[in-house]
């Protein structure tokens, strides 16, 4: 979905309690969810990495896993999600690094750039 200033809508699924806790935190920082996620994305792109250390605290998410294990799990999850979208005939959001533009890859293989 395009808006006047080339913004696109991104839909993600998160646990309800996680979302509510994040909203409380971001509100205390004077941010909304959109601004906070844009900050994260811009920082990740600038650093070409997740912009914070991912650790394997005992009893927490990733307990006993290395950063490499978590990265591989994330990559697998993304590939599985893309495969599911393709199997269901849904468009898949992708990024063309050469032209620095986001696009939807349609089931027939054509691309629909979001900034056109």
C-alpha cells in the first residue's frame, strides 16, 4: 500500500502482551510503534547487522544457542514464510538492492515495485 510520501504499510504478527509492553516503553520514550520500528530498521541498515547484541541468557529465548544458531533459525523462518506465501499464491515482499527499491513478487514471477 502506497501513501503520498512513498511509505508502505508493513504487517507483522507479534504476541499481544509483547506489543502492549513495547507500546508502554515507546510511549515513555516519546515514540510510537511506527517510529520505533523505523529507528530499528534504519539502524540495522546503517550497521548492516542487528543493532544490538543477541545473547543466549539461561532460561531466555535462545538459551544455549549461539548468535549463529539464532541467525540460521531466523533465516530458515523467513525462507519458510516466503515458501508458504508462494505456495498459497500470495505476493512476497522483497528488496532489489541494485535499484534500492522494495517490490512485491507476484505469483506469476513479475515484480510490482512499490515506488512506481
